[in-house]
C-alpha cells in the first residue's frame, strides 16, 4: 500500500425511517476510501405474512446491506468507482445546471460565479471530486 493512502474496513447498518407516504428502510455504510453512503432500500413491510417483492423486512434489509458491503469490499459496487472529475469540473456543471435547468436570474449566476472564482476554485479546483483533501 502506498504511503498516505488509508483504506478502511467497510461497515454499515440499516434503519427504518417513518415517512408520510410510508415507512422506508435505509442502508448507511462507509466505503473503503472513507466516503459515507446512505441509500433508500425500499418500502418497509410491517404487516404479518410474506412481504411483496419490492418491500423489505429488517431481515431482508440487512441481507441487502451485507450484499452491498461485500460488493464494496470487492470493489464492484457502483458508488465505489471514481469518476476522475475535479472540483472545477463539478462546479462548472453545477453552474450550467443552475443557469439552464433551474433558470436563475443572471444576477444570481454572477454572484455564484464570483464566489466560486474568488473563494472556492483557488482552494479546491484540483481536488478530485468525492474525496477528502490531501493531508
């Protein structure tokens, strides 16, 4: 292993969240590179009997979490892959989204661009996205 690179053991847990449109099971886990991921597994089944195919019980939610943790340790989990995009790439795409899709006022875009150029890009432009800064 290269100096300065630390891999962690993949860990996680499931939890039930009460929602207005029905309870949902979530999986929360940490990848080997230290990133934390939280995903909705699906609707919770709290009735008696066999749940429908798209619903989860605590037991099936924990089985799905174990499957995801195994994939993460093997490096085959989709969220574990790196894109190679830098902070500057992500910031440019975000500005495009805010300007085009969200239809913000030109004065708002000028303010966002100014904050990025003056404060954020000088510090973070070369950092790969979704990774912690070098120490």
